[in-house]
């Protein structure tokens, strides 16, 4: 055996010329990579990216999905919000984003009123109910213009 060079507090000695390389450990430290080209052993980790048992639209962890609508108060910008039933509505509004039967629909009402109006052009297919929050966030960003 010859002399080995070791640097750093946790360094592993480099193999000497002629020594057979040991297989690299499989696990987090090796990130599934080996120096000798052999595949690491499979890590048996429950739920490691598998979603075969996931319920469509349910939040992570298998909890039941939330309500099929989201609401936020908004202030319509210049020109207001065009609705199918009454035309343009302006001022303080409540926006509701609904998901039903594979479609998302935007509705508005004057704040604290009883009547809801469909936003013109505010309905589209949405197969994944988990995307409802994203659609609602975008709609709020587009319609809430208190500064104009």
C-alpha cells in the first residue's frame, strides 16, 4: 500500500492506482449517480412522486377539495366590467370564480347586492379543478383596478 492524500474534515481517501473502485453509495449523498457506471439500488420511499391514488382536484395529501368557487372584492377600473345581463358595471364589486361541470365561469355583483351577473367572455373549459385558484388570481389581477 502506498500513501493516501486526504483533504478536508470529511474527505475520503482517493484510491491508489491499481485498487479496484468501490461502488458509490446509493442515496441522497450520491443523488443516484455512480462513478463506475453501475445503477444505484432503488430507494424504497413511500409516495416518492407517485400520484396514482390521488383524487383529481384534491389538494396534496389527499384532503378533500375546497369549495367549487372563490370570491374576492374588486374595484372595477375605467370602463367597468362588461356583463351579459346588464352591460357594464362599475365601482365596488365582488368577483366570484366558479367551477362546475368542467367549466370555469366568472360572475360579478355590486358589493353586498343579491344579483350576480356573468362576465362577458368569462367562461372557459377547465378540466382540472385544482387550477381554480390560479384562474381566480388572474381574474382578480385583471379586474381589480382601484387606481384606474
